[in-house]
């Protein structure tokens, strides 16, 4: 019986870390990096075309980054948001990323979180969620099943003190999804078949 598992960033991203910016002043810069990481990630074979950053909203400091490593780890929960949030929690030493009111943290991700990451984001303590977009385009372009999301997902975040910014880098995110959908990549949907 297995008693533990470990998730880590993939080798290509670990090798790139020294060359990546540690401060990103604007949400546009943050999303540009997220979209670039998402595009590289699926080409490297780690998982889907998804990436995320946790950033200090005030200073622009990148606290952590994550990419989807479902295929390389064999763990269905190893989504980009979960990776970025978990690594940020380790970096800050707290499960509550909103614990320090002097350091408001945000999650930047290249689409509205799936049903699993919706919960993970809500419980993480981040104070802001920045997304490239939301809607059916992701599923249509990639074939992924994002789960039964609430129509009022953004309002639910807002009601819990997490502000939501949408539409940052949307065109670029959709192009990454379009490229992925046209690539010979495994779409992993439990019980929904793989394409």
C-alpha cells in the first residue's frame, strides 16, 4: 500500500526558473508568463495546457508558479492551481495565503478554475483571482471536462472576500487552447474517455 506521494515542478520548468522574472508589475505581464508556461507545458508532455502563478498583489513578487503535471505525476489532482497554491503555502509557511494582511496574494491562471480547483482556490486564502477568461471555449477547444461549475462562480468568490479579475490575456489563452486541441495530445477525462 502506498503511504505518500510527492508533486514537483517538471524538469523543464525547474531548469527555466533562473531565467524567469521574479517580479511582474502588471496583471498583463503575469498572464503573459502564465500563457507561455501553459503552452510549453503540454508540449513537454507533463499534462494539459494550464499554468498558474501566486503573486504578491502589491509588489508583483512571484511567490510560486505551477503547471499541470497530471500526466507526468499520475495524480489527477496535480493541476496548475493546486501546484501553485501548494508551493505558495510552503513558501509562506501557512495554509492560509490571506493570513498576512500586509501581503495580499493573488492567483493568476489561464482560465476560470475547474470544479476541483474552484474549491482549492476558495480555501487557499488568496485575496484575488485573475483569469484569462471563463466559458465554454476551453472545453470546446481542448476536449477537457471542467466539471459542473456554478453559473455564479465569480460572485461566490467575491462573497468570500476574493476579488475576481477576468479577461486578462484572453486572446492568447484561447490560442494556447486552440493549439493544444489541434495537437496530438492526450485529453484525460476519467470515465469520459480519452481523446
